[in-house]
C-alpha cells in the first residue's frame, strides 16, 4: 500500500493520570501528502509520540479522525500493509 496522504482531522488525544483524563493534543487538523515533510517539536510530555503512534494505529484514546489515503485507519487494517 502506498501512503499518498495522511490527514488528522479535528484530532485530540488523551492520557489518563490517576483517575482523570487530560488532552495532550487538542483539536488539531493538518495533512501531509507524499513527498512533503513536517517537523514535530515540543517539550517532553507535549504529545509528539502520541501523535505518531496514532498515525500508526497504536493509540485509541482520541477523538477526531486519522485518515490515510482517505480511509479511517481505525476502520481499515492498515497495520498489515505498513511494509508492502
């Protein structure tokens, strides 16, 4: 599978600390097309790893959408196509 476009639409991600949930990423939207690059920068605990893990389908504590080639990665088994 070729990844021509990845899109985060109204994306928020949450972590649970003790009994409470906190948004580490709050309502972002952006897309990257094949050949484009982005830099994800920030201090420790600001959601960089959560953003990348969400793009790979490993994080499910979020709201909004993560789309690859227009398909919701949580409704498609993208993981089995990662290396083909």
